[in-house]
C-alpha cells in the first residue's frame, strides 16, 4: 500500500489541476433589489468547483468538493480580481490543502482567514475581497 502513495498524491494533484483548468471564473452582479438602491452592493465571483484531498499520515483520508464565492466590496474591482484569478486560485490551492490536512473536518473559518490573507497579498489591498463564502462543502471519507 505504501508504494502507491506517491501515485495517489499525483492523482490528487491532477484532480485539483483539472478543476482549475475548468471553466473560467464568472462574475455575476447581484439582482437589483425591488426597493430603492441605498449603496453599491458590490459583486460576487464564483470560483470553479475545487477538489481538495486530505492526506494524513501518508494516507488519503478524505476528499472535499468546494463551491466558493468571493464577495467584492465594489463592482469596479471585478476586473482587477478576474485579471489576478490565476494567481489567486494558485494561492487558494495551497491554503485549502493546508486546511484539509488538519483535523478530521474542513475548518471553513480557518480556510476563510487564509484565503482572505492570500487575496490581500495577491491583489495588494485588503479591502477588495470583503468576504469568502463556502456555498457548499461536500466531504467524502475514504474507508481504510
């Protein structure tokens, strides 16, 4: 079994890369409210589904499928984020893999803090992405 671990890690890395190569990030403006507009509602960018593998003690323990949305403070920042999406997704892969390796569940708050820090570092400002929302976190445990 231990001889196959490098192959399993390669397979997990390839699965993550396939998710990143998938459809480009979409920017969607929220639907206008029915009442009067009070302030710029910002924008939301949905990331392609991301797959993360939790490897602990040299064994694959769990797979997570994540559907993540970035909430931007201002609509005018959508292009800035889209232009940096490759670098952001690369940083997110590191963040999410690190979070997945810790503990026996996916810690969304820890992941959000790491990803917000990555956004600030990649984009050069901490006020562009105001929130990260995990729309869906599906976990598949690997029996062993």
